[in-house]
C-alpha cells in the first residue's frame, strides 16, 4: 500500500502505511532494509516536489540544496540505518550476496547528500556504489550510477569552483553515454538528453 501511494504521489498516506510496516517486528532484516529505503525515498520525493527548478545554465531540471531540511534529514537517517543493516547482511551471507542492494543504498545516499549540499560525502557514496557494481558485475543500471557521479561533481564545482570536478564529471558522462548505447533500452535512453546537455555545459565552461 505504501508503495502504491508513493507512486501516485500521495505521500502522507504512503508514510502512514510504511510507518505501520516498520512498527511490526520481523526476523528478516532485508525486509526492514526495503522499508527504510522506501520511507527515505518518500521523504526525498516530498522535498524534491517542493524544490525543483529549471537551471538557466544547463537547461536541466535541478533540485535546490538545503542542509537543514527536515525531510532530507529524516531520509538520510533512514538510509544510513538501512545501509548499516545491509552491510551486516553482506558480511553474514558473503561478499556477493546483497551487494547490488548495498550499491543501490550508496546511490540513494549520494542523492540525499547532494540535495543537502554535502558534495564530498555524496561523491564518496556514489564512488562506493560504482566500485560495488563493477566488482559484482551488476551493470544493468550502470549508466544511472555514472550519471549520478557526474551530477554530484557538478554540484561540487558549483559550490567550490574547482575545475577538476568538471573534468571528472565529463569523464563520467562519457561513461554514462557509452553504457546507454550499450544497454539500448527506453530506460537507458531516458538519460541521454540530460547527459548530452551536461556535456555541452561543461565544454562551454571549460572553453571560457
């Protein structure tokens, strides 16, 4: 029920059901990880729905940063708890078990930290996700991970104006584009226009 309400953007109802699910004791920790992750996604989307804007620089739909936002803080706590539980599961079951789920949590944490303006930490999280996906050969959505690696580096450049972030972002966009072409699905091509717009923006900035 929480998942359905989340998908139709009825966030208050979604939170009511996921809070109830989390209040029920269970022995399978992977279920708790899933519920914490969903609640974090609901909180993140509640924030994004109120703070999206069209960037004049890149022409992309962006999310403004706010380190003090309550929804983002709550989402960050849930994601951190979920990551710690998932790390225990990976340790208990072996390196290859649950590694794709752990990589996804690093990805989600990177997004959350980026929304809060903590770009160095966001970069650490997405780089950890990339390392896990490569080591476990989990490549079905690798283009999205490369894209997120570029997004947080662009955020870091906007904040600190250090050119190496732009160069790194461009390299990740190149990787994302190659993965999109290799993957060849509608979901992959959904990213292509944004990838190309970001590359054009970086080339324009570096050319100045």
